[in-house]
């Protein structure tokens, strides 16, 4: 339990930043949804999927390599190695960006239409050409801050970028429509990079290190980045290519507007699940990367899994209950068709965060082949299922494939960790996992009834049972003390005012 405080600290900052960015995204998304409709949201979703794929090609897995090596440099107070790694990552990434940028600017229109499934305006390709290098380099800058485990600076980076993005999106979309929304992609990428550099420099100073770009790149550092990053690069490229293929299939089979509906299905849970995955990425991953003892690793993974289950279960239940109003708040009533698919997507997200917590040590401990095979296997199941079923089942095809793929990934990750690392679930975590899984499955079934009152009754009963059976008395006591203390502070503040 000694690492739970660190995770809770990370989660607190992640929750704070998520609350801020969520409010910002509501405003930004509402502007786009109300101005451009489902087709505009679908087009932007396709452009962003292309940006993810292009960034994965040029970043080639450097981010996780930088996180791990920066965490090691931090532990050993060796800032020159971290600086050499950063400078080398910049050189290699910039070199790889050049042909991608040229390809985006010079490629024939029939090529881009074939890849995206729809004809895109030239401004979309120009926006991608600007955004790709900025996003790739911003990822490297963020990785240094993450390796230093400076959650505050990570939160500040996201907050500033989100707020500036909101200030830009209104004038751009209201004046230039879709063209303005596409230009916004490029503008925000530049802002994100600049803020990332600033956050990295502050985090380095606070850690007592002088991590700088003014270092000599080295062939040794390049080999380190490529050897460690190759596994993450392969999985990231395959994953983003798979998602792009699925979205292109939706566009070509069902239309751009349906891709906009799928964007809602996919992104609404991501707005909230990002709290959990963000806390794990910013604290637990660099922590486990620095551990060597197997018992400590097992303890850290069990702690990460417990944190994940405690945070995710009520979140999944409430999102399944409040899906329609959340969609209206984030988008508009025109997107309510996504509410039918949301509970099944949430069940897939539950499996995703479980596999995330269980697999934290794969990269950190150097199990590169296992990590690569597991992630590529997930993408293959998801993409093949979606591509084969979208024409027949509509959006149920990619949604169901997402769930099946994440279920298999979670099971396979646990089996590997058990057989190769000797990982064992603690008895308390086994009980909590069973209870949490039951709550998630039940929420999906209750949502399928279409009766809001049944969902409300189930959510209240299921969470009460989960709290009593799945959690520990000390956790309930701490939660009660924190809640009652917060309420007393609120009452005191009101009485003073």
C-alpha cells in the first residue's frame, strides 16, 4: 500500500487537470458539434486518426524509452545521459518527419482519398504536415517530464494547451467553418509543443538536473532509443493503422456522419477513463521501470490494479447510467444515437484499464517481444472484427470487436505475467476484480433495458454491494474520513462567508 499514496497524488492532479480539460473540451466540442454537425465531427475524427498514425510513424516508440531512461537518470542523478538521449531523440525524429511532411504536401489527391476513405480539402493535409512534427516532439518533451514523475507539470501542460485551444477554436470555426477547425489542429499542436518545452525545463530544475537540448547526440543513445522503442513503435504504428482502417471502413460503408457518431462512442469514455490511465502513466509506469526486485514489482502491480478497480468501477457504472445526458452535454442531441452503443464500449474500457494495470511492467522490465505480440494481437482482433462486421452490423461491429479484443488482451496479459514473472493477484484484489467485473457487466445489461429507473435502481444496489464486499474496511474508513472532512470544510466555509 505504500505506493497507493503516490498513485492517489497522481490521480488528484490528473483529476484536476481532467476536470479543467473536460470543461474546455465541452466548450470546444460543443462549438464544433453545433457548427459542423455529425459530418464535421466525423471528418475531424478522421484527420485526428491520421495524425495519430503519422505521429506513430515518426516517433517510433521514443516516448516510453525516454520515460524509462529519464527515470533511471533521475534515480542516479545522471543528467548528461538524459540530455544526450533527448538531443538524439530530437535529431532522429526530425529526420523521420521530413519525408512524411513532404508526402502529405505532395501526395496525389487519389492517394489521400484512398487512405482516408473520403476526399479532404488541401487545408487538412497542410494542417497534418504542420502538426505531425510538433506532436511528435511534444511527446518527447512530455516523456522527460513524465520520467521525472512531475505530475504537477504534466497537469499544467495539459491545462494551458486545452485553454489556449478553446480560445482559438471559437473564432476559427465560427468564421471559417471546417477549414478553421482543421487549422485549429495545427495551431494547437504548436502550442502544445511550446508548453511541453517549458514544462520539461521546469521539471528538470525542480529535480535538480540540467536536462537540455544543448547536448551532443550519440550513436549509443540512438541504439538505446531504437532498441527499446522498437517494440512500442511497432505496436503504436499497428494500433493507429488499425484504428485508421476501422474509421475508413466506417466512412466508406456507413458515411462520414456515422464516423462522427462513432467518434462520440469512442471519445466520451476516454474523457473520463483518461484520469485512471493518466495517473498510471505519470506515476506507476516510471515507478515500476525503476524496480528490480520481483516481490516489489508484484506489490506495485497489485497496488496499481487496486487503484484502477477502485477508481474505474463507479465511473463505469455512472457513465452507463448517465450516458445520454453526457452526450448531450459534450456534443448535442443530434449525437444521441451513440447512447445505444456506449454501455458496450464502457465494458471494453473496463477490460482496457485492467490490462493496462497488469501490463505496466512489460515495457518497464524489458519484455519487449511479449508487449509487442500482445498489443498487435489486440489490434488484429479489433480491426479484423470491425472490418468484417461493420457492413452487416453497422456500428455494433467495431463496438463489439473493441470489447472482445480488450477482454482477450486482459486475459493474455495476466496469463503471461503469471507464467513468466510469477505475478499473483492478492486475495483482496481477486475479490475486488470479481465484484468490479460484475458491476460493469450488470450496468451494461441494465442499460440494454432502456429503462432509466431500472438503471438507477441497479446502480445504487450494485455499488453498495461492491463497496461492502469488494473493498477493505480501512479503505471505507479512509474514504469516510476524507468525505466527512471535506463536508465539514464546506460547511465551515459557508458559515464564515
